[in-house]
């Protein structure tokens, strides 16, 4: 076997082997075009070399072999621009089509032109121009690629420069008969060595590229497998192409089970599905904005993810898929919700405290040493450490709120607020909203959401004063909170849970109210778990001097007075009075007396506490008669003024409406 034949067999075998290898690589990489075009180039070159072998067998028609050679050359030169474009990443399909078409058409026309024809020389010129254009295109792309990649593509550029040199040598030999490279008859043309040289050089480069790519993909794969982020790739129609292991961990789905399933139908909760579809459909082509949305697992559990999405494109910039990277921010979102809840709660507490500054009794001490008061304090100490509901009973003005505050202050809930609601001071149409809160738009005038007092008092204590005034329809809701700790805001179906200790107070006889049908019996039994009865002032007269002393000290600071003594006669005068308004009435009497007093001695105006001339006869009169006389005397001293700081209601410690009702009941009328 001649050496040239052996060389051609080696060239053909190597070219064909590399061609098949890179076609397989292209298949494994989902027909990546760079390797596909190189594999086709090498395969066509291998076929060209194997056809060359047959030329050395003289018994075969040489014309047919030459035309077959031209056929294979047309194919591998025709695919050459496409490989250059893919390798350099600068695909221009119009230029590639023109170059390939001119070259392939020229070579295939040659198959129809006899060698002796006058068109032969024209064909040669066209073919050589096409070849030169292909080489020039490759060199320009190679130079640009090297500039962009800072030195990458050197082997490609060197191989193209070698091809240019061989091509120019071929032109000189064809048209001028000048051979730069010595040739003997039957030798392999120098230009025919180029495909083998190109295949070897580019195989080195592509193999190195594949090794780098493999290492990078391995690192990327390790990153995707171990990072706590969801990474998914979706087709343009939303079907799932890829998902990393963290996705499987969070969602409960296996990739093999859901590949091809629609992401929006499978993973997005129905309530926001169309909204997310709209975002994905109408955003700019290249990059999507960052946004958050809920993702549901296979078990229906929801997580909040923060997404960054990018469209992946092909070599000409056409979108092919969507890469989405999501970070689980469910815990952070819960923190934000908790912060917002606390903010709203603090706003509600601040509003409540501002109101309390006006409504507060302003005294934080329980004054007295009597046995009856000591027993009350003993009962208070018993109730404080527990979460038991406490019912405080007593007449108006005896200090039921002070006892409630004492219970709260000594309890384990004292780090949280004591929230007070006076059930008699709120209109029946508004008390439900006041207690349980309302949503925006729940009723006319509800222009924003408001938390009720139960929510404000969460983990603390709620003090319901005048519980006997609570409407029957709300008593059921109160009973539910006592038993289950649950309620709904007005205008909402969402059930909320609260942890609240409840203390209630009343000046009514709730047993009698139950008999009359004004109070639920089951609620009464639930409230009456622990009872504290606060005695009226007339049953603890030994505490009266201490109370007077306390009020004098208080109003000295408030009024700028310096009163330091109280006459014994005035104290006895105060003790003879039965005090229907209790401590509240005593406070008002002391305040008015201090206003009228000068110097350092308190003087009690007897008109503030009118007493009958015959004290024995007074004792024999009915309580109704005594009450009528007292109210009438106070009204006269106030010039029959009921409301206001100097009105009779304030002096008696009664609500103005309550005083009017008593006047009507007792037949008290202002004289004409």
C-alpha cells in the first residue's frame, strides 16, 4: 500500500470517528448546534477522504469519483460558516445562508458541467470566490471572538490563517501554475490536508471547552442541589422542564412526576393563579421584575417565595424558556405580619390609654383600715394569682374599678394592659364594635379596620364595668369568649382567638336581673366564679377620716391650696351623713369645700350634705324619702343644674341620665 493511501485512510478514519463522537455529544447535550455542526463537518470530511482512496484504483471511473469528491467538499465547506457562527457566539443566519448557498450551489452546478465545457472556468472562479468569502468570514468572526473573550479562540484563528495560506497557494497553482509547496503527480493537493488539520486543532479546543464546561456544570449542579432556593426552568407555556432538589423538599413532588405539568396549575394557589399568569405573560421579554407570591405544596400547605425570573434565549435572542429562582420568605413575611399586628395593637392601646387619661379615676390607692375593707383586700389577694373570672359587686361610687385594678396589678398579667369598658356609657348600637372590633366597611362610617377591646387586652385583663347594662344579644358572644376564647369582628367571618382575663363589675343585683329575664343565667354563673362585694361608705365610717385626709392632700396639689387640718365638728358632720353616692360623692364634697375654704382649715358647707333637724325622725324615714330630700337639696344648691362639673350629677357621683331617671321615679320636679 502506498504511503499516501495509508495517510488518507488515517485521515478518513480520524475524521469519521471525531464526526460520530461529536454528533453523539450533540445528542447528549440536546442537539447543541456547536457540536452538531462540527460533527457534521468532520463526518463529511471523513467521507471526502475515503472517496479520495478510490482515486488510486485505476479501474474506477475517475470522473464519477471527482464529482463525488466535489459533493462531499460542498457539504463540509457549506456547513463551515454555521459552525463558525455557533462557536464564536455571533450567529448571523443571513450571512451564513448566503455563504453556504453560494458555495453549495456553485459546487453542485459543477456536477452538471462537463470538464471540457466553457463554463468550467466560470465555475472555478465562483467556487474560489465562495471559498475565499467563507475563509474571510471565519477570520473576522475569530478576531472579534478573541477581542471579546480576551484570547479565547486562538486555535480557530490560527487554523483559518493556515487555510487562507493553503487557499492562496491553490489559487496561484490553478491560475498561474506556480506551486509554493512542491507537488508530484498523484500527490494529495495541499488544500485537502486542511480539513484534517482543522478537525485536529478544533477537537483540542472543543475538548478543553467541554472539560471546562463539565467542571462548571458540576459546580452549578452541586450549587443547585445544595442551595436552599427553589430553581425551576419552565417552557414558554409554563410547563416544568427542570426543578432542583430543594423544590422537591419544599413541594413534596418528585421531578419525574411533574415534568411537563403546568407550573401555574400545579403550584400556584387558585385565588392568585390568574394574577400570576398575567404577570408572567405581560412582562418585558428579557427580564422579569422581582415579586412575591404564595406556592402550595402537594399537601396544600402554602409558603411565600420571593422570585427573580429571567428568560433564557437561543443563539439569535429568541426566548426559549424561563429560569425562576425563589427564596422562601415565609418566616420573614410572618415576622412582618407580627410587626404589623403589634403596630396596630400598640396604636389601639395608645388610643385606649388616651381615652383613659380622661376617664381614669385618677386614684391608684385604696384607703382605709376597717375590717370590712381588709376583707375585700383579702379576697382581692385570693383572686389575683389565678385567671378566674371575677365579679365585683357594690353600689355606685364604692371603688369597684380600684379593686379591679388591684386584682390586675397583683396578677401574672400585670405586664400587659388592663383595658376598661363601661358598658353603660356606650350606645347599644356601638358596644359590639367597641368590644369585638370591626372590619373596614362593616357599617356606615367604618372607614378603616379597628381592633376591639378584647384584642387590645390580649394576654392582659379586660374590665367590663356595669356589666348589667350589656345587651342580651351580646351576652351570648361574651359567654363564647369566656368558654372558648373565640370571637369574630363585625363584618368578618374569620374566627380569632384571644387570651384575656375578664373582671366584671355591677351595681345591680344580677340574680334579680336573671329572674326578670334581663341577664342570661348561664352567663351569670360563668361570671360569678369568684365574687368580691365592696361595702358602701356608710358601712366603713371608720375609714372616712383617712379618705378625707387623702382627698385634701390630692386637691391641695391640684388647686394650689395649703389646707392641713379638718375640724372635729366637720368630721362628725360627715360621719352622720349616709352617703348614697359613696366615695365618689365624698370626693366631690371635699373638692367643693376646699374651693370655698381659705387658710389652712377645711370648712364643710352643710348645704353640700343637708341633714334633717330631727335626726331620730330622719332615721325612721324610708330610704326613698331620705333619697328624695337629699337629691332635692343638692339640686337646690346647684340651682337645679344637672350636668357639668358643678352639676348635681357630678356631686352625687351619678350619670346624668341615671339622675334624671331617679328624679322621675321620686317625683322631683323643678319649681316654676
